[in-house]
C-alpha cells in the first residue's frame, strides 16, 4: 500500500503533467500553486513563460508501466475503500436541523437506493369516491356546531382585539391540522367616525345624528338643494335631467340596492353633486336600522393603490383615483322618509324629485392606521404543489356579521378539516395544492385580500389557478346565482348537477329557476382577483326567491335569527350544500390531469363584445363621423383566439394524460388566458381593474363600445386589439406557431 501511495505521489509531482504543482512547505505539508498568465496568452512554458495554466500529456519517453500500475492501483484502492466503508457505515442519511438550517450526515443501516425521478402516484380514489367522501364529511350537524362556535366572537371590526382573537383561533385550527399556517400583516389606513364630533344631517329644524357611516367618504360640511335619485343608476339621473332637475351643487339622496355605495357616490359626483345621502328601503329593512359601508370605488387600502401597505412601506401617501371628494353619509329609512315627504318638485320614482329645499350634510370621519392580519393554511399537492386553488372568507364584520362572515369562516374551517382528513385517512392525493385564507378588513372593500394580492402580484398571477370566495354564500334559500370568470361556468354547472338541493330531493341545478350567472360587480369579494390580478374567480350565493340580496347586509341586524328566518330555519343544511359546491369545485381543479377551464365560454363573451364595437364603428362610418378607423384587425384577433382555443382542445385530445410533464405544459398554457386579458397599457393607480372584459375603465371592450371621444376611440381600439391578440398568442404552445393574419 505504501509503495502504491509513493508511486501516485511521485506521478502527481511531475510538473510535465500539469501547471498546478505541489510544492513542499517548511512544515512538511504540501500546497497547491497555480501559475497564472500575466498577459492572458495561451502557449507552453517556453513560448509563453508564466502563461496561463495548460494541461499537457507527459512526453512520449515516459515509462508507461508506472502509469498502468498507477491506474490499476488507484482502482483497487477505490473498490476496497468503498466496500469497507459500506460495511462499516452503511448509506448516509441527511438530517436537517430546524434551528440553524445546517445539514448533518447521520449514519444509518438503510441500504443505498439510487435516485429515481418523481413519478405520479397511482390514483387510489375515483372522482365518485372523492365526492362521496366529501358529502359524508360535510353535513348539517357539523355546521350547526361550527356556526355556533364562530358566532361567539363579535363584534369584530377590522384590526380590533376580537378580529385578532378570531384570527388566532383559526391559526390554532390550522396547526392542529398540520397545515403549516402563516400570517400576512399589513398596516392600512381605515376611516371611522369621530367619537367627539358625530356626523349630522340638518334639514330645516330637524337635526339627525346617524350612527352608521360610509368609510372613505370626503369630509366637511356641504349644503345644497336636496334631489332624490332613486338607486343612483345612470338611467335614474337621466330621468332627473329629463325633468330639468338641476344637479350641479345639489345634495343627492338615494336608496340602497342595485349597485354599490361607491358607484352611487361616483355617479352623483360626476353629475356635480356636493354630497350624498343613502338610506335603506323600508320594504326590506326595519325603519330605524343603521347602515354601514364604504365608498371607495376600488378595493384595498385607497392610500397605497397598486402596492401593499406593509409597515416598511415608506412611500408617500398616494390617493386612489376611486376616492370620492364629496361627503357621503347613510341615514335611516324613517329619517329619510320624513325628509322626502317635505320636499316638492316634479314627480318621479313614486316621489317628488326635489331640487327646491336646502339640506346640510356634515361628515367628520377620521383616518387612522390599523394593523390587520390575514391568516393562511395549506394542503400541499403531490404532483404540482406550486399550482393552487385559494379558498377565502372575510373574518371581520360591522357587528355579528352572521351571513357576511360567520358562515364563510365556518365553511372555510370545515372544508379544511374535511379535505385534510381525506388526505390523511382516505388516501386522497391531490395533484395541486389548496390554500385556505381568512381575510381581515373585508368590510372596507376587500382590503386584506387586495393588499395580499398587491404584495405578491407577479408570483400569484402565475401560480393561483382559481379563487373561490366563501363570503355571503348563504343569504336565503330557494334560489341561487353566481358571478364568475367564463372559464369556470361549465365547472360550476357540472358541480350543481352533482350537489343535492338542501330543500328538495333533486339537484341544485334543478332548483334554479332563474338566470344562473350575473356580471361580477366591483364590490364582489372575488372581483380584485379577477379584474386586478387576472385570476379566474367565482363567488356564489343562496338567496331567497325574488330577492336581489340579503336585506340585512351592511347592518348590525345581520345575526343568526334573521338568517334563520331567511333560510326557513335551514341555515346549517344550506351552508353544508354551499360547502359541497366550493369543495367539489376546488377538488376537481386540483384532482384532474388537465385543469377544468372551458375556453369555449370566453369565445361567446368575446363575440358579443367585439360585435358591439363593430356595430358602433359601422354606425359612425355610415354617418361620416368616423372615416379612418376599421375593425378588421379586431375581428381578426377574435378569430385568432377562437383558433387558438380550438387548437388547444385538439392538443388535449392528442396528449397522453398519464404523462405529468405533458399535463404541466397544457396547464401552463391554460393558466395564461385570464392573466393575458389584463391590459398592460393602464396604470394600476388610475385604473387598478385592468381586465379587458371584466375591468373598469376606458380600456375595456364595453367602454369602447360606448365611447364618444373619437380620438380616444381610435387609440383604445388599437390597444384593445393588440391586448386581445396577446391573449390568443398566450394559448399557443410554441413561439413559431403564433400567427398574424
């Protein structure tokens, strides 16, 4: 052995083998010396003294016997050493310290196993098995108990002790389920009433001091002629104009319903109003009920539009374009009725329209920082854990918020328990992950959810395949409606056929007698996910027949008794059915090889919008108003999208779905569709809802179809056309398959 080692060392010391030489130090140790070139030129030592390191073979005269002997000896040493080490120590095992992330090698007797590439686990449950398991785990008895537990913590306004306490309870639940919970903390600016200076409404000798209020209202004192504008819809203001009721400098009173508080105020401000009053409708509410809400025509913290409100965010305050400049205040029905009976003027909407007597509105709301916590837990997928469905529910409420948040939070927790149990005990192996989110500050316009989206926008847009909102899912019984991305329409319809009705023997699809889908409104909790982030999203609601919404929303009367009355004492069973809908949709999205998005539903939506623009421009061309604009390119891009969708369908049919990598490529393509419909040409501060079809602003196809400014029409048409072409291109598999006709 010593002889072999000596031969090996003598061989390595031979300077003709390498320019990396071993030289002996005074202490007997050897060091490596690397001779580097000063001028960077290649060459041998004679031609380039001190040149760059070169590797040259030994001269031909070298004794080859030493080399052969060396190679054989080296191989023999390696084999003997490996066998001795294996017999003594076995295969090393990696153990990682949780404290300092140091990796240690620990001896073990487990035999060596070569690395094998990841393979898809054999499916142990069919889809029928999965739905039966979920149905058995989500029942009315379970929800009766959970609803009662979560109803105990109230009121829980955003950022309050009660809000944080409930958030901690949810974290504890996620910990017990081993769902690796985490917090997402934001410091947001929220508006609340001034305890020392209450908001007031003065009409003649009457002074009203309502307790309800509208967050993010303009502040100050404004006086003007009182005008009644029904629901505050554009057509309502058209009625006022036709009756020659002066809007400039007026105070507009409207009733709740049809559109959001923020839209009502924005419409009135656009007509020149100086203040707004909003009251409930007596048909739905008790006469003295106070109403709460917000008037930010957007979502999230309106003082950090487009970027998150972290504590370390040191940007100067930037006001959202959706903040109103005029005061807005709610008032009870009794007070509103007393005022409206005292005004005169032309008639409309069953009342006098006013425009004659003055009224004064004083709003003294104050702005302050609140620390809010979003809470998350995750059930990780087994094949593509970086792709996930998010199930979310708001946790805060003005009062008890039973329909608003208690039902949604209870559903979130029970779904987490059920699905985790299916994974741990029943052999369910989801391909993708499911994230469970509990939001704070939802009452102020999805503040917690929007701040999370803004904080992780570039990451979430690529990884979140769907958001399912659990807010307000039970508001009654007997009818049902949903708002969703067209990509999810077919999935919801199939799910409704599979879920039993809570009040009959048939399916939910058989129970629905009205139009299933409604356009998603700006105050929908799922809206910022779809319109601002390009994530396919859905919200759905059980509702009483002939009702637009639950009448006690935005009030302190949103409690267990009123919701039980609205559901005919079936709240728990209706909640179980709602949980089945959300659960089956989520499980379908994480279970199937190819994500269950239906692109054909977008083809119909695009057709409707594109032909509206085509008709608009054709009319302008015929009248001679517009001569230099054509829609041929817009029609071409619509056709490109349809061809790309058809090509994708063919690709799915030809793909071996047992191949995980092939499925991943297909899913990456289909996940790009919604995100590519976000306009890259608008500012997130001025136009946060950038979606070409579901957004808000002049860039949308709906706005272009109504545009009167011809120069703006020309520009927006060009940008929208290229935006739509980009969407078609995103579906194509390869760059060289992109077509431009």
